[in-house]
C-alpha cells in the first residue's frame, strides 16, 4: 500500500468510533488553543514592555561610566560635558534618528507653606513629543513646550499634596554641582498621571535649561539615543561604543529591570502551564488509542495472519494518532486566532497590575512561528503517544491476538 492509502486507512479507522475521536480532537484543540493564547499573551506583554522601556529611555543610553555605576556626592558630579557636540556626533550614525538629553535631580518642591521631596527630570519637551508622541496622560493644564522656560509639570498626586493647579507658582530647591543650596521659582503648566502611584507622588518634569539653571551647570545626566528600529540596538551599541570609548553605552535591556522581572516570571508560569497541558493531551490521545487498540486486537491478529507486518500496523496506528492530534491542533489554532481577532474587535481591559493604577488592553500576539511550533509539537506528541500504546499489541504473537476476547 502507498503512503496515501495508509493515511486513508488510518482516517477511516478514526471514524469507527466518532464519539471517542471527537472527544480526543476537542481536548487536543483546547490544549493547543490554551498554549497559543498563553504564549500569545506573553509575547504581547514582552513586546509592549520592551517598547515602553525603549520609548522611555531610548534604545541606547549614553553616559559617563561613573554616572551609571556610582552614586553622586553632588548633582551631576559624573554628568556629560559638551552634550550638544556629542549629540551631533551621535546623529552621524546611520541607525540613529534622535538623541534626547536628560537632566535628573532630586530636591524639594514648595508652595510656600508646605514642602515635599521631588524627583525632577529635565527634558527637551518638543523633541520628546515629536519622538514619543503624547508621552504623558495629561490630567489638567497642558504639556510643556520648548518655549515654557521656568515651567513644570507635576505628578497628579504631588499636585494634590501641594494644592497646586495650572498657573500656580512653586519653588524648586536643590543642591548645585558646587554643593550650594539653590532655589528657583517656577509656574505649573499642567499635571499628569503615569499610572504608577509612587511616581505620581514625586515626579516633576521641566525643560533641560530650567533644570541646568537650578543646578548651576551645563552638564546633562544622560543622552537617550532613539534608533530606526529595535533590531538595530546591539549593532548600534557596538558602533557607538567603539566610536566613544571614554563613555558607556547601555542598551534599553540593561536598564529595564521591570521588563526582565516580568519576562522571567512569565517564562516560568507559562512554561509549567505548557508542560501540564502537553501531558494532558498526550494522556488523552494515549487513552483513546489504547481503547482503540484493545477493541481491535483480534482484527490486528487477523491482519498479522494475512501477512501484514508489525511495522505496517504500527505505522497505521501512529497515523491515527497523527490525524487526531493534527486535526485538534489546527482547530485549536483557528480558535486561538478567532479569540485574538475578537479581542481587537471587542476590546477587553485588564485590571491594573501590582504597583500601578491603570489597566491595559488584553491582546494576543500570534506569530506564524509560534503557531507552527505549537501545532507541530501537538502532532508529534500525539503520534508518539499512539505509537507507544500500539507497539506492544502489534508485536504480540498472532495466536494470542486471535484468541483475545
């Protein structure tokens, strides 16, 4: 018999007990769909966190080695000198699209009656908006612009604490690079929410020039380098590091602590989940094939007596497992794809994760490689389970098989 004939023979055998075959296919389909949905959710989460991390700091971060490795005694002790010239040099790399300076500082912010700790960041507002889009959820007032010298944006919780609103006057206090206390009067342009309550209680945005004036310096903390695409990160890092050996070039992955923690956690959770589902599918297929083999023991003995070789019978029974597993896997893939599309048409919002105050959309990122891998794995496991179950029966003596009751 040809391979196609054996395949047809196996297909007809699976239809002899339709109910059992249907249950087996249904469980294989549900297992495949569960694996694909879990894997797709994890992949979407990884991609979203990676994009958020790169969007926040830049695909690459350029700073002095001490800035990234040591604590500072005074603000910007290890800051970058000549940031404008360095920025122009970085922009000559073919993969670099934008370079944004950042000035990070801590101090106090006061409304005249009450003072509280702040974490301030000096940015180039217009550049940030051009590259990142609306990078903040503005809750009152407006977003900073390059023309807003001496203006700030406050985290929503910090604004409530200081009873500040757009147009209010505040005073920023910090230590200069010489270790001298300095104060600067500013106006509140707006308030924002990051989705992280701890940050909203401390975070202040201002422009780079205002932050430098408060610290009495021309240095910046870091330069954020934005590339043409994520895949260019490692190659661009190597080129920039070679071109500027006195500086440290970090990738976004090195700074994305939250991304790495979530990825490690999800890999363990979904890895165990995938193992459990695979074992369930294997046992279901093995159970179905075991019942089919037991019911057909005398038939197998008859085929053996007619000259059919054990390996031919084993092939036929393994093909039955392959058909059941593959059919279930393909149906499961179709179900997962339908759920993925359905979530785009009918959005579902996930609850806020720990440490955050806003949720995020539930989406499933199904890639062809992931779908093909899961379907292929299910087909192989089903075939292996069927072959292992049938192996003993097809090799037993013909007389014993014919005498089976």
